[in-house]
C-alpha cells in the first residue's frame, strides 16, 4: 500500500507524522518524568488532580490502539507501536488536548496470508501487553488510579471502532469477536482473563439522548474538567443529576461491586 494512502486513512484517528512539539511515550516509564508530565498536563487542561490527568491521557492514548487495530482489520497490516517508537503531541495550556500521534518508524508489516489467528495474537500482544499494559500499570502505581478505569477508557474506543468505523470490512466480524470473546488474558499483560470482556454489554436506550448507549462500568472523570460535562455513557449519570460521583475520585458506589 502506498505510504501516503496509509497515512491519509489513519489521519482521522490522529496520526500525524509531522509533530512540532512532542514527547517520547517511552519516557513515561520513568517515574520522575511521568510525575512531571502529569503535573504539567493537569495545568494545561486544568484538571484538578494528576489522577484525572492520567485518565484523560489514556483516553487520548487509546487512539494508538484504534490506529493499530484499524490497520490490522482494514489493511491487513501491522504497525510498530512499541513504546520506544511512539511520539505524542505535547499539551498546550488553554487548548483542548487532542494530541496527534506519530511513529518514528512508520513502516508497515504485511500479513503473510498464513494463520490469521496467530498473526492477530502477535498484533494484540505488541499493542496491549507490551505498549498499553506497562503504561496503565505505571499510572496505577504512580497516582493510584484504578486499572479498571483505564482499561475501559481503551475499550470504549475499540468498541466504537468495530461497531462504527469498520462495519464493511471482510475481517471485522471475526476480529471483533476475537477481541471481546476469544483473546487470552496473557495477550493484554499479566492477566488470566481478557480485561476488555467485562466492558462489553448490551446497549441501553436512554431517553435523554434518544439513542442506544453502552453505559460505562466506571467513570473516567471527564466531568471534572472545566467544561463540567459528563459523557453520555457515564454510569453515575443514571443515578445522580448533581454532577458529582458518589465517592469523589474513587470508583463510584454505583459500580463498586463491579470492581
């Protein structure tokens, strides 16, 4: 596939090969760098705490997973999404942080046409176990945010990808089924069970939005940003109307049993 055509397809998922101000994602594995990053990000997006900033960061980083699985399902290609290969656009104070993502090495590896299940598992392991899991673990260790919240931040974008963006591709059905039903826990990190499975549920009709919505199991804290808006999928919205979680920044009482 022509490189320009590939980059053009991924552009809508925030791929930007020419970032002016960026940082190396691998540096976030250094605790002092991560603390400084979250402090600066909190100031830039006016988050009330590093824990909120950590959740917002993973929501933005989720687009790397979107790009990776889009490439796998739609293009039969594998991106190099190792931590050392990823750069993200830095946050600028006073602006919404919807960062571009670039790859130092943007070369694509073709599926060789052999066992797709084995190839797909290698894509998953590189993406989830080797790229996302280390960051999620480091964030949990550094600011005490629950992995449950961070994994759901990833999951909601992947469900959207397969249900909305990839509906018309040959491998969509089998790849999505594998993602939510067949992939082993070890492909996601130190897990016995696939951590994304618990977030996939039937959608519920919400009258206020006149839409079928898959309500989240956890709150991502977006409502704590200056705009004060809750996601329409927020679980707390179904119980409270005063824009406050039951238990501050901890997991809401509404979903405590889930944890």
